[in-house]
C-alpha cells in the first residue's frame, strides 16, 4: 500500500518490524534555508530503507543528522528504544552507527590499511593483522581491494569500497549510505547492493540514499521520499510503487522533466551536410609521472551534431583523455583538432576560447570554486562580459546568473549564496549551465554529467545535451553508466587500459558486447 | 553643556554599532592598551605621566604627528602589498627585504644615477620608480619560485628578506659599492647623503612638520588597491586563483602569471616603502636602516584581513603607538620593552578577535 | 638655578655588558656626581628609522644631547642643523662637518687595542692570540688591526686570528668564533663585543684559555680575565656633562684615548710583573709621542 | 683543513644545529597536524629565559631545564587557543606572540637581574657517549656536548618512531592532511592539534634551554634572534619529513660554522656573504634543489566541522 501522509504524521506501525532507529519531527535549517522540516521516520533492524528525493531535498542532511555531523534544531531520535542524541560522528560510531559519505573521508596520502586503522587502533599499529581482516571482509562481501595501496592511487570506485569496508569493520547496527552508487560501475553497483543485502541479512539496518530507481526496485524493503525537506511519501513495497514515488518526488515541476527521451534530433544531425569534424583526436598518448602509459594512441573523430560516448571502467584512461582535451594536461604524443583548428598543447583558456565546453568529472576539484558565489562560478570563464575598463558590473552579472539558474533549474536561495552551500546535484547543474552556454560552443566534453543527479534532473541534462547537439555541436560523453550512454549516444567506443578496444553504434542490442569490452574481453 | 558631553560618545557608539567588526577591533585595541597601562602601573610609573607623555609624543606637536604619519605610510604600503597578495592566497612575509632592496636601489640611483639635474621632479621620481621596480622583482622572484618549483612563498619571501637585509650590510661595507669614500680610517659604513633634489619634497614648508610627498603616492595606491580588490575582474580572478587554482586554470585564468604578477605588485609596494624611508627621512643608507618596519607592515596587513581601510587603520595605530612609545620612555621612563609588550598584546588580541569579527560580517 | 637638562640616546641596550652599558655607567656616575644640578632624559634601543624622532624629542627638551655611538652621527648631524641652540655630543664620533653645536669625541679604541695586543703577546703561552669583533664598523676593525700589530710588536712570530660575527650580541657565534681560534692555538682573546662576550667567556672557560676584558678594570673579580683594557665610553658621557656643568662645553672634534689620561683609556694587566708594567708604559708613551702610529677610531 | 680544524668544524656545526634540530622537529609535528607554529621563536626565547632564571634561582641547571619546559606551557596554550579554538590567522598569532615574549622576557630579565648584573648562571654538564668520547681529537671536539643534545636526539628518535608505527602517529599525520577524515573516524582534530602545539612548545623550550643553559651559560635579551624562523625554514626545506629536516638543520649549522672556520684558516670572504650563506643555501634548496614541496593539505587551515 502507498501513503501520501500529511507531513509529520507518525508512520503507521502496521506490519513494520521493531524499529531500530526512530526519528520524530526532525528539523534542520541552514541560515535562511529550511533543509529539513518535521521529518519522522522509522528504520527497522535488518531492513534496507531507501531515501530518495530530488537534489537539495534534504537527504544528505538527514543522513548527517543521524550520523551526528549536524545536530537537529528540533525533533528526537531513538536507537533501539533508547534516546539517541549523537554529539558527533564519534558518538554515533560508538553506538555502532556508521555512514558512508558521498564525499569520501579518506586520507589520500596513507595506505588503505592505515586508513582503516585510523581511529580504530590504539597504541602500536598491527598493520598485517588488519590487512588480514580486510582480506576476510573482502571474501565475505566480495569487495576486492589491495590493503597496501595508497588511497591516492585508487580509482573512485575502489575508494568507495574502502569507505564501505571501513564501516563494516565496525560491525555496525545501522549503516547509512549517501548515494554510494553514484560513482560506481554497473557490476560494482550490483556487488554493492548485494553487500547491502548481506549486511541487512545479518540484522543490521541500512539507509540507502539513491537517485536510481533500479536500485530501489532491487533492494528496497521500504522507501521514503523527501521533497523540500519534508516527507512527501512513504512506501511499504517500493518495487511496486515506483511510478508513484517518482511522481511524489518531482511533482512540483512536472512536464519539463517527464518528457520522453525523443532522439529525433540525432537523425537530423546525422543528415546534416558533412562539415569539419567537431573534434578530431589523432593518436594521443599520455604518460603519467611514473612514465606509465595511461592513454595509448587514442584516435577518434566526433562529427558535428554527433554524440559519441566513451565507455569503460573508471581509471582506464578517461580522466587522462578529459584532461588532454580540456588542456589541463599535455599529451606526450598525438594531436588535437576542434573544427579543423589544431589545439594540441594549448592552454585551457585557448581551448575554451575555441568553443570547447567541458563538464569535468570531479566538480569539487576542477568544476567550481566552492568558496565563491553561485553567480561568480557561473561566469568565471567569461567575466570579461561584465567588465568595463576592467571594472566588474555585478548588477548585470547577478541578473544574467538568475536567468541562467532558472533555465537550468539550479536551486539556490540566490545567485549570491556560497556555491558550497548548494546540494551536490545543484552544484553539478550549475557547472553544466556554465559550460553549455559557452559562446561559440562547437564541442562539448561531458564527463559523468549526471552523477549525483535525481531522475528529473538527469532527464533535464539529457535534454540540454541533445539541444546543443541539435545546433551542430559535437559531444563526447564519458560515462560509466551503460543505460545512460546507450540512451543518449549515437556511437560508443570502449576504453580499456588506455586503448580503444571496441566501438559500435549505441543500441540496446550491443549491451552485452560493450559489457564484455569493458571487462577487457577484447573483441 | 552636559548633553554636549554625552552627545559625542553617543555618536561614536552609534557609528560603531553600524560597523560591528570595527566595534570589536576597537574593543580589542582598547583592551590591549588597558592591559598595557596596568603594566605601566605595576612597573611603578604614574599612569597619568605615562599617558601624557604618550599623547605628547604621538600627536603632541606637528613634528610628532608628521613623524607618526610618515611611519604609518611605510607600514601601510607594505600592508597594502600584503592584502593584495593575500587575495590570491599568497602570504608575502617579505616586506622587510623588499624595503631593504628598495632602499639600496633608491640610494644607488639617487647618488650615481645622474638624476639630480632632471626636471619635473624626475630627480626623486626616478629613484622611487627604480626602487619599486627592484622591490617588485624581489617579490616576483618568490612568485617565479612558486610557479616553477612550487616553493612555498612564506619561506621564500622570508629567506629573501634575510638575504636582502644582509645585502644592505654588505653594500655599505665596501667603497666599491655604496659606502661613502673613506676620508679617514673611521669613516662610517654608510652611503653618502643623497643629493637634495632626490629627496622627497616636503608637503610643509620646513622640518617642524616633515610630512613628505610619499604620502600622496600612499593615498593614490590605497585607492588603486581597494579598487583592484573589490571592483575589478582582476581582483575576482585573484580570488579564484587563491581558492581553487585548478578550477581557476580550467576557467582560463593564467595561474603562474597571476602568482608572479601579484607578488611583483606586493614587492613593488614594499620597494616603494623602502624608497620613502630613505628619500623621505633617512637620506643615507646604513646597515639595518629597514628597522623591522617590514614586519610591522606585515602585521598591519595580516590584521587588516583583506580590507584596505583595515590596512590604513592598522598602519596609523602602529605608527602613532611607536611615536608615543618613544616619548613615554624618554619622559616618563617607561621601558621600551613594555611598549613592545603592548604592541604584542594588540596583535594577539586583535588576531583572537578576528573570528568574532567574521561572524558579525557574515550576519550582515 | 633650575637644573641643566641632558638628553642621552643609547642606540643599543643599556644592559649589553659592553659599549652601551659602559656609556650608561658613565651617565649614572654623572648623575651621582651632580645630583640636582642636572636633569636627565634617557632613551635606549632605538633603530635607525626612529632615531631622528628620538633625537628631535630630546633636542627639543634638553640643552645637551649625547649620542652614544658612531651610528648616531648621521642622524645627530641632521638634527643639529635644525636645533642650533642645542648642544650635541657624539661619543665615538669622528671628524665630521664641523657644526658649531656638535662635538665629536673619538674614543680611539685602536690605541688601547695596540697596547692590549702587546699585553696579549706577553701573556700568551702558545704564541697565538685572537680577536672577535661585532659589526665590521671602522672602530671595531681598526681595533682588531691594531691589536694584531701590537702583538706582533712584542713577538714578530705571533699567530693572530680575527673574526667578525656581524652582531655584537650573538653569544653562540662569538663562542664558536673563539673556539675556532682556540683550535688554531690561540690562548689569549681580545674582543669588542657586547652581549656576545658571554659566548667568548664560555668558550675560554671550557678550553682553559683567557680573555682581556674591556671598558672597566675588574681585576680579581674573575680568573678568566687576565687583563683589562679601559676605554672610557662612560668617561666621555661623564666628560660631556661635566663640561656642560662647568660651562666649558666646546664643539668640534676631540680625540680621547691615552691623551686624556688613565680614566679615558688605560691597560691593566692583573698581577703584572714590573717589567711588563714598564714595557706597557713605554708603549703608551711611544704612542702618545707618535713614535708608534696607530689608526684612529 | 687540519684534522683538528675538521673536528672543530663538525663540533661547532652540531652545536649551532642543535637548537634548530630540537625546535624544528617540534615544529614539524605541529605543521604535520596542520598548525603553522610561527611562535617557535617566542617559545624558544621563553624556554631560554625561564631555564636560565630557574637554574640561577635554584642553583640547579636540572631544575632550570624543568622550569623552562613548564614555563613554555602557557605560551603554547595561548598559541593553541588562538589558532585552533579561536581560529585566528596562525602567522599573525605567531608573530604577535614572538613580539610579546621578546618584550616580556627583556622586561622580566631586567626586573630580576637589575639589568646589569654579572650573575653566574649554572649550566648543564657536558657528556659524551661512552667509547665515542675517547676517540682522539674528535671525542673531545665532536662528541663532548651538553647532554641535553643527546636527550633531544633521543626524543626526536621517539617522535619519528611514534609517527611511523603508532595509531597516535597515524592520527596526528591525518589531522594535517585530511582533518575531515579524522573527525569522521571519531577522533578530535583539535585535541590532536592542541597536543602537537604543546609538544612543539616543549621541544622549543628544550632548544631555548640548550642556548641559555646548555651551550652558553647565560641569558641575553632576544638571544634566539631568528633561530625560530630558521627552524621553520628547515621544516619546509626538509619537505615535512623528519630525516630531511634534521639534515637541513645540520646544513644551516655548517653554513654558519663556516663563518668562523674560513677566517681562522686565513681565507678572505666578505663576511656579509658568509652571514647570509645559510639563508642563501636554504633558498636555493627550497627553490628547486629539493624538488616540489608538498605541504600537509590542511596546513594553516583551522578545522570547522
Ligand atoms: N552545511 C550547509 N550549509 C548550508 N546549506 C546547506 C548545508 N548542507 C545542506 N545545505 C542545503 O540544504 C539543502 C538540502 O541539502 P542536501 O545535501 O541534504 O540535499 P540532497 O537531498 O542531499 O541533495 P543531493 O541529491 O544533490 O545530494 C540544500 O539546499 C543544500 O543547499
Ligand atoms: N560545511 C558546509 N558548508 C556549506 N555547504 C555544505 C557544507 N557541508 C556540506 N555542504 C553541502 O551540503 C550538501 C550535503 O553535504 P554532502 O557532502 O553529503 O553532499 P551530497 O548531498 O552528498 O552531494 P552529492 O551527493 O551531490 O555529492 C552538499 O551538497 C554540500 O555541498
Ligand atoms: Mg546529498
Ligand atoms: Mg547528493
């Protein structure tokens, strides 16, 4: 059965197993923004409870309250019947409540083992003993990891695994995961969900924040939808209620989102007279600091109006490819052309000037300056527009920012708020807005553009990409989500160990082949 | 009558209420001075005498005021340089060295640059310019090291300071360099006095109030720096570079150029400060002429927390404090060490109060 | 009559165990001597940038302003022009542009350094002596040179080592400098240092060598010191004030040193043998009569 | 250069490097945890002063040392409260404290000793590791040092061990390179940083005592003049690694020692050049010879949850 409660009404006790964690009337505001309001919720031992909602709905904030990162302004929590008021993560951990954050909390210049021992061990370190425990856990939950590697040498997916192992080592009663799958590959996701199920099977409560309906369908025993910081809906059998859940989640601004993914544009694009290729990469190779070849003789042409997807398991050269195209890193070999103009070894500035838009994979590192306002971030690469004799016209900039935020549905109190205050998803949308509106945009590089975005937002992003593509912009889409690239792209090339191991048109039928290529089973 | 007496402080309070951050800064300084007076009392000096002596020395005479302001000018120039670089998240602790270099070059050009006969005040303008340039290069060097080798600028500028200071010592040791001709065996290791045309013209008619024209440059530059920081695209770009170099680079901002450029600017301000000390007051180069003003200027810049107004306020505070201190010691026999203590207290307390100032500013 | 007002500027620390302190001693002595006759304002630890302001303040309030040390000369000359009615005395001053209201007192440390060198040569058992100076300013360097010459005057084959630490007050450096000289065989050390002297003392103590002290005769107070060369920095401060009180203060260059008698400059060897005494007296005489030429300063 | 000279050179290098090594290793720790402790200079001066006064008052250098270490605690706490709890700019607080301490010690010294006393201050004994002490020439010149030096080296060894092999070391390291991670792993970043600053204080106090009652048995106004800043230079020079930091200290020591060796060997070099040599070397080193420095990620950044 599916319920749309008056918000705040306590959840029905019916059929619910004994509550492990009970939240009542939890509220939290950040400055002027009410991030959570009067949220009540129950998590039972041994259940997987999915938390969904659009970007900025308050999911992470709720998680952070449970884990004691923030304290609630009002409301109360009980853990296994007893009053639960964590003063901080330490407190939460001591009561066997563990959390995996979207933004990893690992020490990059330490080994996996040291990261696991951090805060756990006392006195003299017994590293090898810990390494053995890791091996054991890896076996038990199928999380492969080399305990002696430095975090900085691990791929995003691997880091995620470390985070999860970190939690599991504490034998938690309640495990909170904030969008753990956003950065994972299909097979990794499957593995993770299985981990969740095993953990739950051992009697532990699991809170899973996700934007991916497939996952809810697969593992959720119950689901709660947040909207604007309030509980918008609950479901006792999410798998059945999916559509209703989505509705509840994105009710507010319906139609723009739920428009079908009509790939009509692409046909036109294909039909266009052959112009200069939007992007031509000719035999580009990249060696890293240690001389290891990360990208090997990569050659690719993207026609105007074409969307080419680069598939592949993370860490197979995608980052290097993106870095070279965006000019952040020189190629040790090969040449790069955009619209017939050679851009080999040019600076990011020159490349941007040549009409190359880039949605970077890691928005926190390269995508934005989180210390600056939203408006400043939206126009950082084109401030000259608002400059007269070197002086900055903030009024005009603000107005332009507002316009852009509406167009791309970036939700923030105002253009002047700190970018860091935006929810992760909204941050991503802002970056997209900037890159897609680059003047003279002739080629777009989009790396994991929808990571961390809710269903509605994802659709919107695809819309935008298709739109620019319709105007004859060539798009290179780097993604590790098969569904995504099959849905959006015209053509798929697969990267494995820095080489293109396969290439095909993007049709559902190819799914198996692509998967095989990604796994390194050369065609 | 009584109402009049009340009005003024009331006005002051209203003024401060409108600017909570200043309010706190004001309190911090007041607190430091109070503790200072307490110490004076403990040392056994009648507080009345001390305060009187302080006031007399700080602003008791036109000369005192001028001397204080000339000193503040130096602090302010260095402080401006600091906040400028600070915007790009670069900490320039090299003021002392930039002053020293500025002094050396100003002396060299004034004495041996054949500038004395030039018209339109070029005689003193060229040395100023050369000094600023040299200071700029000295600061820029730290920038180059940062851009090329990733050298931490705090340490680079600090080391460059020590080196520059000893360069002054060396340059006045040998006649081949800047030392005055050895007329006899105990000619002091100092440069000759620079020719009159190269001295900064006084804004007043004589030395009873030796305000020199460097002050005008000071004002002009303060305005320029304020504009650059708050109103220009360049200022915003610097901020981006400071907060996230990678993203800034992605957005097409030239990181290395910004780093070198802004440190050059900071250095140039330091060099100018050195030239002002030499051409405006001391007139001849001696080992240790920089007198640690570079570090006072650094503190001024640090306490200003990015605001030009803050720089000016801090510079004036320290400039007058020093003047008052000298006289307090002379007249009321308050030990210099105590004045040093008070200065330290002000810095520490202001630094400690900074957080609450930020809180206030965020509120508004 | 109301007291005569005297302003004293001590650029360094009045408790520096050396030049500045000795000047301050002279001041306190004068205050004892003249009591209510004089009123003194004193200021210490003044760096170059603040010197003019300090001097101006002093000059405005006092009849006589005394700058203790050559490093005050440039500033004094400048301020003196602006205060023609105030008298200025520079202790350790040199032949400057003769202003009508400035007196330069030449300490002539070099003279006594020569004598000290001679004494050192007599006292050295190893035939090696050393000297550590602070900054390389002429008076210090000349003293070093003359010390060497004096030693060679007694023993032509003497080994002599000199070193300038660049800082009168750095204890560690003067200690290491002395140790280096000791390693070369030096067993009698001369110096013109301030606080740094403590470093030399420590080195000598550890290695069992000896020091020739300076400024005031403290024979017997410390076995480490086998002789003292008296250079009357204090005496000159006292002299300036005495002259003022007596109404005899005169501008112009005035060489002090041996010519002004033992109070101004003298050499005391603790427990000296008669022949040592006579030899040293002879040398002093020769210097005074110009038979021995020494550098000024 | 005779063997004798070589021995003296090494000996004086060690003595000049000793205070640097002590304070630098302390500074290293607090920088590793993310606190740039510009007040080493002030802490050293405090230690030097309190140590000297203590030794003079009690007549026992041992007690003096103890007093020196205790006396630095308030200073360290001040630094900690300002830069960790109040999140004040770490450079400004450091410089402020240094000025404060310079004034305070000078004032106190004169109040206590009446400024111009020649009071004898008892100092720590010298000691040489058994065996090493008996080596001809070197035994005396090189190994015969104030025992405080050997204590310091022992402490540094312990520090290195703790950083490498214990949970505490792990936490301290992480507090500087990923404070959020430390916080989320349930440890208190600020407690760790307080501890580190206090440790820096202790090591700096020892360094100060080495100057005042270890090497030269006296206290002089502002006697540290700049050693603290050189120690910070050494840490950066050493790229925040203990071994390289110690080497940097020895290099600075050697450069300074050269100043006294060359003239003694009759080699004429402008002394200004000799005096700036350590700084010059340091600059060349940080300017590329030691490659890029990688500071702890959170250095000078106060922690806010
Ligand atoms: N520390 C904070 N300071 C200010 N605002 C915050 C803070 N944390 C969250 N917010 C705001 O609270 C709202 C909820 O944020 P939250 O991250 O919980 O949303 P979310 O559901 O996790 O979004 P996403 O799906 O993008 O992760 C957002 O508008 C966000 O901007
Ligand atoms: N101290 C803070 N100040 C301002 N904003 C913050 C702060 N901490 C977190 N936020 C913002 O609040 C949101 C919740 O924090 P969190 O790190 O969980 O992000 P998130 O919702 O997981 O983002 P995403 O899932 O898209 O990566 C984030 O969007 C983050 O940008
Ligand atoms: Mg979130
Ligand atoms: Mg999110």
